[in-house]
C-alpha cells in the first residue's frame, strides 16, 4: 500500500510539472469511490459475495451454507490516469488503471487489481487492455460489478494494429497472450493426469470490424483463433497429450431508439471460455476407451453466449437498465455430473444522478445455474443499492 501511495503522489507531482513544461500533453486523472450493499436471498461462493456469477452458485444443496446474506463492498472503487501527446507519428496515448476487486489468488479480497496498462502510437498499441474479440459497449448501465454472463469480456496483454480508428467505424487486429484451463472431470484425482502441462507456442489471433454512425448506432463482428496444446510429461503406458484449435465469433450491436440504447450480442465458439465473462474451462475430457494407449482425450468445449439489454434515459438525472443474458456449454462425456452446463443472468434498475459526479440507486438481480447431468439447479435473487462518487481532472494541453 505504501508503494501505491508513493506512486499516486508521483503522478500528481509529475502532473504539476506537466502543466508547467509541456502544453502539448494532456493528463486525465479520473476514478470513483463506490459502495455496493444489499441482500441476497440464497447463497453463492463467499469469494464472490458481492457479484452475480452463475458459475459460482451452488453445484449441490447448501454447498455454501445457509441462505440469506447481507453484503457490503467498496471493491468497485477505481483510479486511472490517461495521457495524450501529439507527435509526428500520430497521437501517443497511455492508460494506467486499477481497481480494488481481488480475483485469482486474491479472490474475495479488497485489494489492488490492474485493469489497464496500455499505450499506443498512431495505429499501433501494446499492453493490457480490452481484447478486440469483446465489445465493451454491450455492457449495460448497471451497478452489479461482474456483468452479463453471456458476453465476451476480457482484458488481455496484446499487441494490436488499428488501421481504422473511431467510435462508430473501426478495424483492429491483435496478437494476444494465450492461455486456457481444463476440466479433468471424473479423472481429476488420477495420478496419470498430474504431469499434464499446458503449452502455448503461439499467440491468440483476434480481430474486430465495426461500422455505423452516431444517428443509429453500429454493428460489429469480431473473431478469434487460438491453438491449445497439452503435453504428457509422465513416462508410463499412456499418451495423454494432445492439441486443439479454439475459435469464436462475436456479433454485437448498439441501436439508438430515441432516448434508449439497445445493447445486443451473440457469441459462439469452441475453447474460448476464458474470453467469456463467466464461463468454466476451455477444455474437457472425452472418453476414448477403445484406444488403450489414449483412453481419454481432451477436446475444446463449444459455448454459446447471448446478451440483450436496453438502457433508458428518462431524463438527465434518471435512467433504467433492464435485460437478460445466458451462457450454455456443450459438455464432454468425461465431465462430472455436477459440472456447469447453463447459466442465466438478469437485472433491472433505476439510477439517479441528482448532481454531477454522484450516482445512486437500487437494482434487482437474478442468477441461475444448471448442472450437466444430475438435474440439479440453483438460483439467487439479490437487491443491491449502490452509491458512486466520481472525480476527474484534466491537466496540461494548450
């Protein structure tokens, strides 16, 4: 934390020097403090107490204890810095942004999490930012942090080329950091699988094309191709290594309807789960008992995601978002009966902005999980009230 404070202090100090010495560069400091609090009617994984994720709902009765929990969190709180400098090679931009929402080994914690560490010069960019395979503009005007389960959503490390740049017309290609996860299913405890190692010799290749205008909105198509390999390091009678090609297509749109915006997306692919907002493993196990050398094999799992939301601006100070999203997995026969199969996500809210930079409002949220083969389902209904205090300051420039 001390390092963080020193870093933030240095940013402010450098901004003073910036405004005094370089009138061509602008620096934007921005962020918000946000409180989410409310009540959930049932239960979910306690590491994800303040969000709706169907994959984190119970896979069997009372997996996470008793129903009914009050929650409160400031983990959406965010801070960011953007800079922009005109050069002979085009505009030089940088973005550094973090929030307090712990994931991975920090799941459930209020701790620093990097969102963006990205720079671009002219048509080329590098660093961590939104994958071209996703469309961030599909995300609704909601206060639930995690968002629609069925949309592609991934900030990834990448190198990108943007021959066409714009809000309503764009073309982007990227080489992205590869990665994938596997569900070993019913064989997870077998010693033969303990020495299976992932291998990613090539980057993921992604791209997007968007066309539209400010009058009606836009349509966008994005795609991704990836190579997933796993190697068997154990010297025994089995050869359990293998490889698969993953691929995906994402069709999305924003349509302007008077004072409303319709946000739509359909995603389909195989082995692209880690690019989805809330999905399990990319690779599952298929039984192959006819081959004693390879009695089980890995295969990429097909996934379908659908998202449909409408944002309504009743006035300058009041808005509503309402919609639904689903994700569906075509499971492999080697997965366990309680593996995740299908998820539903829905919400509705009314949000108020009585003064600039302050927003609050209630939201009702719903999540549902369906298992693969045992017939078990679980769901959760939440009522959340959020308070958001934003700030922004631009320094430098002419």
